[in-house]
C-alpha cells in the first residue's frame, strides 16, 4: 500500500472547509525558517561588521570578499552531496547538525584573537564549516517544508523561508549600531552563536513518521525535472546571487565611503533587507493565489534588481537609498519563487532537486563578492555595481528562455485539480 499523501488536498479540490494554513505542521515549518536565518549570519554579519572588523584585524574589502568566496564556494561543493544525505537521513538531523555547526563557527569568530584572523587559515577553516552547514540547512529546510506544508501553500511558506535571508541581513545591519558600536563586534557573533545552539536544541529528537519519508533507493527519489533544465536554473541562480550577495556584503562599506555614518549605513542595510523580505512574502502569497507564473515573475524581479544596481552605479549618494531599496526588493525577491517551482515539480525529491539548483546560488554567492571586492578596491564601486547589474539582467533573460522551453512551461503550469 503506498504511503499516505501528507498533502492530500489541492486548491480547487472541493469540499475543503479548513484553511490550508491549518494543516501546516508549524514546528517543522518554523524550524525550517529560522535555521536559514541563523546559518547565513556568518556571511552577513562579516559584511555588515566589516568596518569594525577591518579596524581591529586589518581586513580590507578584498579580504571580506575572499571570506565570502570561501564560505559560498564550500557551500557550492557541498550543496548536492548534502542534499542527498539529508534526503536519506531526514530533515531533523539536517537542521540539528547545521544549526550546531553554525553555532561553533559563530562562536569561533567571536573568540579568535586578532592574530588568528591575520594568519587567515584559522578563520578560513571556520568559513569552510559555515559553508557546509549553510548548504545542509538549505536542503534540510526545503525537505522539512515539503513534508509539513500543503502544496497549495508552498508559495507563502517558501516565501517565508526565503525571507529569513533578508531578515538575517537586517539583523546584521542592526547589529552595527546596537552592538558593534556599543560593546564590540565580537559580542554580536557570540550572541548569534548562542541563538544557533538554541535552535539546534529545539529540533525534535524523533524522526518524522516513516510514511512521510520516501525510500532513498526508490526511483521517485530522482528529480522528475530534466537535468538540463535544473542546470539552466542553476546558472540563473548563480548570476542572480553573484549580484545580490555582493550588495549584502558591501552596502555598508559603500555607504560609509560616500560619507554616510557607519551606524546609519547599518540601518540602511536593515531597511533594504526589510524591502527584500516583504517582496519575498508578497511574491509567495501571490503565487499561492494563482499556482503558476513563478518563472516569469522571477525574471521580472531579477530585471528590477538589475535596475537598482544600475542606479547605484551612476547615482552616487543622492540616489543611494532608492538604489538600495530597488536592488534588495527585486534582487532578493525572486529566490522563493525558484524554490517553489523546483519543489512543486519534484515533491518527492525536494532535497535532491534543490541541492542541485542551490549549487548555482552558492557559486554566485562565492564568486560575486570576490569579483565585486576586487573591482571596488582596484577600480571603483561604480564599476562593481555595474557588474552586479549586468549579472542580474543576464539571469533574468536566462529565466525567460527557460520559461519558453517545454520543461519550463510544464514547471510553470498550474497543477491538475483533483476530483472528488
């Protein structure tokens, strides 16, 4: 007898009296969201606190970009393998392990003496650990949501999950005036590390019911979407993240270089991150109401984000706020739509399929800040913002091309309605 379908109702099936949100397993869904926020903090806090860290240990813009490259480069290599591992072991082990590993990484960043930062290899090891745990957390979070959320609420809940990323960036920005400029940047990392361990302790000790966990050796564990389409989406994700993760890493140093006080620059990062958070939630809510059109909305947001970067490249300080808001809203608004499309097309292999696509996100997140930091240091911030703008534009065009293919049209189509 086949396993019980954890999401038996589809929108429009008729006879459904309760809201789909009532059928969400909220403990699993909540953990899936907060683990993403905590495991991305090593990157965003390093960028947001870069001015204070640089003053203490001597790291410049190129060095911050290099640390981003180590973290996200490691995550790119670990994404697909950790996706397969989490699919086999279950989301509980994935979330617990990734939160604990991030707690150790954040604590080490708080406790390492200045000399260890200067030697590079100790802090590089910490960022390697953060990269592995970040990749594992994405796969575990996606699997937890796929198992605990009705398919007709994927858009909203995956939008909420991806809103954890701008929320983390917002926390990094708020940490500048509230912690770094008052008691010191090390305390910000220490507090974040403690929160990571709290999340790990909140994960259920028992694994989900066996009837909700697919057999790792069954054919349905393989993604049903053609590999070529997943690879194309991987490239689009790489282009998008190459630009937007540069914004999270360098908006505070850029604003400071334009004469903005460091505390206000941190608040600007927080406000921009809030714009990205709201956009992700609204996009998820809208896609639930229509259950299709995810790919062309994703392309639209990528193009809008590219315009925000263009404003930053030519506008200077007078257009700083407008450029940051548009870049964050468009550049970060599309990520939940990508996960929605991939998981809805591959519900029984959520961790595997998203592990493949997330490889592109991490490649972009690793290479983008490295290139950006080099250009900002050696040429100008304007040239770096221009590069980021072109990357998002190319990503948007590629998504439109994917939308026109047979597999892309199938992924974007509304799901069939069930009959009573």
